[in-house]
């Protein structure tokens, strides 16, 4: 299987009291991607969220 690196940039504008952990954001994005993926052709290996 060929691999492609896909980078998705999402901006979050939360007050400090409403911050969401990076792991939680990554889990949400991964779950949403898995819903739309076709396991015969695609395998989502990891989702990483970093602070910039």
C-alpha cells in the first residue's frame, strides 16, 4: 500500500478555561476520519495534535 502524508490544520479559539487536550482533539479527528474511510483502501495510522 502506498502511503501519503496528509496535514490538516485546524484553528481552535477557546478561552483558557475551555481548553481541550491535544489527545482529545486527535481522538475526535481520528474517529471522524474513520467514519468516512474505506478500510479496503485506507488505513488511518495516527493523528497528532501539536501546539504552535
